[in-house]
């Protein structure tokens, strides 16, 4: 019989992530980066909201399918929703 855990596979037990700096950062926090790499604030907010409403969101910050923090994935132009067969964005 397999034992299941709710712990994140990629994190150590001592890792603590808060929603505030990860999910809701503004363009000013990444102003030194190339604009071609990131979506605008409006699209970013829409993507994040879709993720926050998704049943595959884990720990309030991480996508179940990609294992990636939604704030990272939603901000990048070259990323998309990884939900199998039903990508939300």
C-alpha cells in the first residue's frame, strides 16, 4: 500500500511560501527584465485569477500539473496553462 503525502515534492519541509509576494507582484518588481518576456498586468491578473479559481491549485500558490508557482507561470508570455485537455489560458 502506498503512502500519500500532501507535502510538495520539490520543497524541503522547512520551506514556507506566502501568497503576498508570489502571487501579487507588480510590473515594478520586475522592471529590470525584458518586456518581451512578460505579459501586461491586465493579462497577468486574469491568468492568476483563473489559477486561483482552479481546483488544481495546491497550497494557494502551486499548479498541480506543472509543479510551478502560478505567479511565475502566469507572468511569462511563453507559458500556458498545463491542465491536460482543458487549458484555461
